[in-house]
């Protein structure tokens, strides 16, 4: 039997399996999975706390306004300042409770490894920027209350207020700072330095001026200023654990700040106004325009010569 030349070639090369007889083995590829995002948002406890503190600030504002009606207009400076503090705080807490005073900070965290490529994790954490606006308005007013109580001069009051505003704004910048760079903790350091300037003016200049007024004023100023500085010192600690290192949940952060705000505003204000009413040395008597308006004091008078 004579084979066809083509068949003979195929027979000789069949062992080489020129024509594939089985399914090819797929090459395994590394799977690509999306990196999960850690969402750190306020829960039920945090949102409830915001509403509770809003109500507390509204009640405190009404109480302080009622106390102001018991004294002449010329002696209401402490009452007006203290009432404005809790009004601003109430507005801030209403904004946060309704979700209009919050933003999400998108954080990218790099993890470095020795023998494999770097990996990244992502965190979306809520930052309540309305709180920083509140502090920018209320803490200078708190300082003004303490400065008037001590009898500080205008230069020291101005420097303390400016340092306080720098402290709050740099704290806000730090809250939105980039992770893994000197930026975030650099802003935090500037805020802490500004806070030390505030402490210097109150603890040194304020204390000296209060002692010059009377022993009673000095004792009261030392008590209420010491209480305020103790409460204020807790704020950067909470910030470092919450927005800074994220060791505290958003709910825990809200509750911690809520306790501090209630102590620093309604409790401070009630203590100040009740004690101030019993100490005549602390009065700031503002007559003239403050109490009576312009009246006829600013009107022009034409003399006989001017009208001639």
C-alpha cells in the first residue's frame, strides 16, 4: 500500500503534537481587588448629643438674657458678651445637628513594606468645620470677659485675642491636613504655641492686674481663669486623639467636645454673671452712647456768630 506523501509526513510528526489535542492551561493572573474605605461618620449617639447641646445652649442664652434685664443697660457688658457666646454656640450646634456644618476629609495612608510594594488604605472621616467657626467667634468673647474681669489693658487684650484666633484657624487647617507629611502636625504645633501665648497673657498679665484691683477680684479671677484654662487644655488633647491620630471615633469626639463646650460656655457664663453681680469692683460702667445713645450730644449747634 502506497501512502499519500502528506499522510506519511503527518504520521511521522504525530508524536510532536503539531496539532494541539487538549485545552491550553491558562496563566494565573493576580487578582485586583478595590481597597476598602474606612468610613468614620457620626452615629446615633453623636447626632443625639448635638441636638442635646443645642437645646442646652438655647436655654443658657435665655437665662443669661433674663439676668441682663435685672441690671441697668450701662452695666450689662458681661451679660451681653456671655449671652452672645451661647447664641453663637447654639447656631453652631444646630448647623452640626442638621448636617450643614460638616465635611468629609479623604485621607490616604501609605504603608511601607520591606520586600513588597507599598500599600495604601483610605479613610473618610467627618470634620465638623462649624465647630471651628463657633470657636473663632466665642473664644475671643470668653477672653474678653476674663480680660475685663482682670482689668487688662487694650494692648494685652488685642494680643491675646489675635493669638486665640490663630490657634483656632491653624487647628482647622490641621484637621484637613495631608496625612504622612509635616503639614498636619505642623499646623497643630502652631496652634499649641498660640495657645501658650493666650495662657501667658491670662496667667501673668491678667493675674497681676486682678491683684491690683482687690484681693476678692484676684481670688475670683484665679478661680475662673484657672477653670477656663484647664478646660481649654483638654481641647487639643481631644483633637490629637480624634482628628489627629483617629484613636477616638467621631461619636466619641462629638461627646468629648460637647462636655467641654458646656463647661466652657454655659457653666462659665453662669458662674461669671452670678459672682460678678456680688462684686462691685468688677463693674464696667459704660454710660454715654452705650446706655443713652447719641441723643443731642452729637448734634451741631449754630451760635449767633455762625448764623450771621
